[in-house]
C-alpha cells in the first residue's frame, strides 16, 4: 500500500469566507471568498495525489478510471468530501442516491404531501 499527499482545489463561491480555506490549510490566502475544498474524484475538480517519491502528481479521477479494481464494487468514488468555510450560516444538505430519492418521492406522494409543501424533503 502507498501513502499519498492529496492536493485539492478550493472552490470560490460568493457565500465563502475571505481566505477561509487557506486559513484552515495554513496557506497564503487568495484574497477572495473561499467556500469549499473538494477532496475526491469529481470531474469538475479532481484531487491530485502527490506520491512520496519524485514522480509527477496524478489526477485521482484518472487513476481510478485506469485502475477500477481500486473502487471494489463501485463504478466511481461514492462520495465527495468537502471542507466548508462560510461567511454566514448555511442550510445543511444531504443528497440521496437515485433509488433513495425515488422511494422518498413516492412515499411523500402516497402520504398526500403537495409537491410544493414546505414539509417535503
């Protein structure tokens, strides 16, 4: 087994805290709102694996595509880890998978909840 340093990109959104992620990482700030640090294989911003040796960094998404056995029974990395730094309170988000979403939608329809009901998930 190898150990790698991971390098991930900061996502800049208006709700982010000025230099928020840079401060967490102990790095120089960008001077702009820094909202999220994504760690994973998301196509928009995959993390880079920095090997202990002097090899070139490797894109995590490309590594997993080239070596699918590393994912076990999954077809892709089943999560995206995020570190958030917000300048103001945010609502909590939890995203179901497709089957969970379909089941929950049907359950709420069967219960008679209106599509725009505030109590709907």
